[in-house]
C-alpha cells in the first residue's frame, strides 16, 4: 500500500556566483591571468584597461566595501524591473576606472623568478591537440585545473561534471568524461590526473617501454593483488600467481621504476626553471609587509561605450530583436559585475590568509626553518573566520617569496609534538633535525633509526622508530647499512 509522507529537510546549495568564487580561489596568479584573458574573449562588456593617466590613478580609492557594493549592485539588478538606463550603469562608482583586480600597493620592483611554461599550460597545450568538442575541452580544462601538487585528481569526476552542468549549463555523459580522463592520464608526464596510486602506476606501466611479459605480470600484481603489494606480502603474491623468484623480482623492480607523484617537480616544465610566487613578503623599516604579486595581471573593467547604444533609445519602444539584444547585454553585464567582484573577493581572501600565516609563523620569517611552528588549516580558519575548505583552496599550488626563499603555502602547515618542556615542535622541524643528525654521523658507523629516536628523546622529543624511518624516507636517505662507508 502506497503512503505519502512529508519530510522537511535543509540542504545547502551553492549559487553559481559562489561556485565561480571558489573556482577562482583555487587558481594561482598564472592560471588566474589566463582565466581573465578567457573571460575577456567570452564577454564583450569586459575590457582590459591599459594605462590610465596619473591624475586618474591618484583618484583611485580601493576599500574593502567595494566588493560588497558590487555584490549588492548585482543583487539589486536581479530585483529591478526590466527597464534600466545607461545612467543606472554609469552611476556605479566602482566602475569609474577602478582597477578592481589589481593590487593598490605602491609600484615597487620585486625580484621574481622568470615566468615559464607551467604544468597547467603544458597539459593544456596537449589538451588542445585532441580532437574534442567544446564541452569536452572545457571539462578537460577543469580536470587539469583541479590537480593537486602531486598531479592527482582528488576531486570526484562526477562532481566536476555536475558542477559544469549547474554553473556552465554543459551536459556531459559520464562515459565520455571517463574516456577523456584516460586520455589526459597518458599526457606527459604519464600518470598525471590519476585518482589513486594504483591507477597512476598501472597507467605508467601500460605506456612503459619494457619487456611485455614483465609488464603484464606487474600490471596483474597491481590489478589483482594491490592490497598484498602495499603490505609487502610478496610471498602471497608469488604463491597465488605461481611466479619464480626472478620473475617476481623483475616485475617488482619494474613497478619500482614508476613515478608515484607525476606532478611533483613539474610545477614548471623548463629545466632549471623557478616558481613564480603569488605573494612577496618583505621586511621594511623593521616591519613585515605582504604584497600580492599581481602586477602583470590584466586589469579589467566594464566597457561603458558598449552600453551607450541604449542611451538614445531609452524612451523608445523596442522591437523584438532589440529586446533580445537588450536582454543579452543585461546578462553579460551581470556576469561581468560578478566576475570582477569575485576577483576582488579572491584578492581580499588571499591577503587575509597570507597575513594570518605571517602572524602565526612570524619566527620562521625572522629566524628560519628551525622556528617553524605546528599549524593546521583550522588555526588560520579561526583567525580569519572562514571555512577550512577555503583555506585548503587558497593554500594548494600557491607560493610565497620571502627572505627565507620561495615556499609553497602548504609548507607552513604541519602537525606538532609536545616536548618534555611542554613546547610544541613542528613535524618539519623534527625532520630537519633527523637530517642534521644523519649528516653529522660517523660514516663508518651510521646511526640506526632506533638510535636517532633515542637521541631525539634525549632532547625531549619523543618520536617512535617507525616515525624516524618515515621521515628518513621522505628525505630520500637510505637505511644505515647502505650509508656505511668503508674508509
């Protein structure tokens, strides 16, 4: 028997504007520059401001209220009647030659690393070589734009497809999306955009130039016995697959040659290339200052001249064709307003987060890596009153240049341990200490992981032997017996 029931539930759904803002947050400055150029091509009401005269520049005033005023103006436009005039747009103060997406800091020279081809651009160039329709190309860009620092696609593919349908009104079949992802995974570097380590290794093995038999065995191990492989239960694999010791060794050696982090070290493709920082931190007259490194960013505004066609006809009745044009331009205006507002909001958020990091890691910038404090995303989220997810989006793939060098923002985040004195010590500090101990050891009798753990315990830092082994592997330092030198 069928019954009807009422159920009241609350669901939080992001507006298209919120989604756009979050997507812009994820971009570093180089990717944002490309995104702005794309928007300039798509929206005829957006124009790039070239150079304004000095008098105009002196009149510019940027405040935090501008972002909210733009959002309010766009919301009012949604509520307003269909009738509006040129004056309605021209009276918006924030459109009066404001460089809304440009830093208003003084024009000073900062020695930054030269701009080169980024991994994003390298992958995008390969994407352009595929024979794709427009929708799949847009999906491809979204996939590439969502890769983490190691080159993995951590976001669910279905989530990206659904987001495109909601925000861009683009419908893509999941089968086609999966096929595109598989093509991207075979781009250079091989295995990029994989969702798991297992998938990454299999893709690389499929494309590897190696003995076909051992390739087959290696792929079979990863496909059918991945759990045993990760737990190093090679005896079980050997028995179940009925392999000889030599065959198993060859297959495992082949797997070992694959790259588990295809995106690592590929932030820039050109050899000996450097990262272009998103922030500059400097000390002037005893005070630390943060600058968003956006001097080369295109400065955009809304083209007022494009709307003047309405001025002469504002009292006239419009033909059907004129109404369609009118509607089109209104939609483009709303889109342009939101895009500019989102860029300014992005800038404000980035600066808040970077200043909070500077505040918490003050001693690092003053004295160096040994003074890096334990810090998690929640610490920064609490300081600036934002969600942890926002901090994560900003931190990923962005870099800061300071007197201590160029560091990815993720570098400043780590868990901590308490010493005997109650002081919090960063995991990264402990890792540096492990490196120092090994570098100073007697090469004829190198320290074991157990010995290093005891040495740290003597310093008041209680770390397990297996933790020392993990840090040593992260530093790419071999075990004691392989470090021993016969002098």
